[in-house]
């Protein structure tokens, strides 16, 4: 069975600074996707970034980038130039590309951006 | 494009009562998920539909939870009877297909069982 671990329950960062959220996962699969979702107080989960396991190049989306280390089963999210609107829960998620294609989420990291 | 709609936003019930949640996914999305998110935890999949068929309900407590997806569009999730440990946020999500594309989430229903 696949598991996703987020070892940082809470983090804080000063506005305009850079922060990195950690995620590790365990799987014997070779074909899968990894995701970071953001959940603001409104509770609506929003996709931040997605990484296909077969791609060696790390995904980037504007101020958001990942460090994907497949051998180490590590998938960290870097937020550059942090903004107050980045304050939210961040969930790392895994999806194997077979069977039911379901998301398996970690326990989340609560990020607070300080003015 | 309209997002995933869920209702109600909040619900408070007494234990042993029944409750139902409704979800209207994005038009054309074949895959629909119901997740349970207990406070301080990540979302846990309860049931996944592909069109109107169930593809995964392995973590659905079938003695008290039931779900259906009418004509492959709207879906309802029911709890009967509710227990205190069912207090959680129930999230509905949909995606275009079962292929790793982005899932779009609704705002969820916060259920409190007293």
C-alpha cells in the first residue's frame, strides 16, 4: 500500500521569503503522479503543482517549484516570494497510474505567511 | 466554467440520526470522489465513481454509509445512523477522467455529530 508522509505539521515564513515544505512517500509502483494541493480556510482544495514520475525535470508553476527525488521517494514544494495569500494547509498527494487512480493524501502542513 | 457544488455547507445532527450530502460535479467529468477529512488529518477516500459505476469503495463503512451517482452526474452520500466519530468535512471532487488529470474540489460539508 502507498503512504504519504508530511513531517512538518506547521511552518511559518516572512512575506517575500522562500519556504520549502517536505513530503516523502512509499510505493513499489513505477508509474505515478505526485501533487501538491492547497486548502485555504474556505476548505476548497486547489491544485498547486503536479509531477509525473517518469519526468526527470522538476515541475514549476510561477512561484511554486518542486524538488522530485524519485530514488529517495521525496517530493518537496518550494514557494518563492511568499505572499499573504499563500497562507493555507498544503497537502502532498500520490496517485498510481493503474487500478482506480485514487489520490492518497498526506496529513498536511499548515503554512502561515507573516507580514 | 462552474465548479463543483456541494450542499449543505454545514450540518449539525445528533448521534443516531441520518444525514445526506449532495454533490454536483463539473459538467462532463466522468470521475467523482467523496473524501472524508477529519480535523488534523488529510482527506481519506470513501468512494470513487466512474460515470455511474463504483470503482473503489474499500474504505466506505458500508454498514452506515451509502452513496449513489444518479445518471453519472449528481451524487449523494448518506450516513445512517451517524456516530460521533463521523464528525468531519466531507469533500466531493471530480475530474475529467481516471487518468491523473487534475481533480477539482467543492467547498465541502462540515458535519458535526453531537
